[in-house]
């Protein structure tokens, strides 16, 4: 027995969720906002003429946009995390190099004490 489908897509853009002249793009069970220049965020609610402007590089598309406020905070957090990761990697590499040198020196000293070298 076949049952007809009574589900219908709701226009989530009817409530105009995008702020600052953003364009709402309706989807299936959701929407996205295409923000005007100078604004970012789910509802185009971050940015504008706040006096501070920061150029953001979106990692997925390589495009740039300007933002301030919460967007700037997110960029600072990402930069700090990247710097911390790089520092940790450098420390680990240096520690491994030091450990290798210590082992080589210990082997040379041992062999030298046994009269195997020199």
C-alpha cells in the first residue's frame, strides 16, 4: 500500500533572519545567509563599521572578507593555537635530536672504554 508524502518544505527565509542587508538562501530544513560586504556570521550579525577592520582569509575557499568584533577574536584564537602547535612541534623535534645525540655519545664512550675505537 502506498502512502502519499505529506511533508513540505518550509520557507525559513520568510522571517528575514539575515541582518544588515544579507540575502537569505532557503534550503531544505534550513537556510544560509549571504552577507553584504563587511559582515559575516550565521545571520550577518558580525562586522560593519566598528572602527576596527580585520581581513579574514577563509581557509576553505581562499576568499577574503572584512570583520571586527567576534570574527576578529576567532582569528586571534586560531593564530594563537597555530603558534602553540608550531612551538610544541619544534620542542619535540629538538628533544628527539638531543636524545639521539645523547645516545650516540653514550655508545661512543662505551666503545671507547672497551678499546673498540681509536
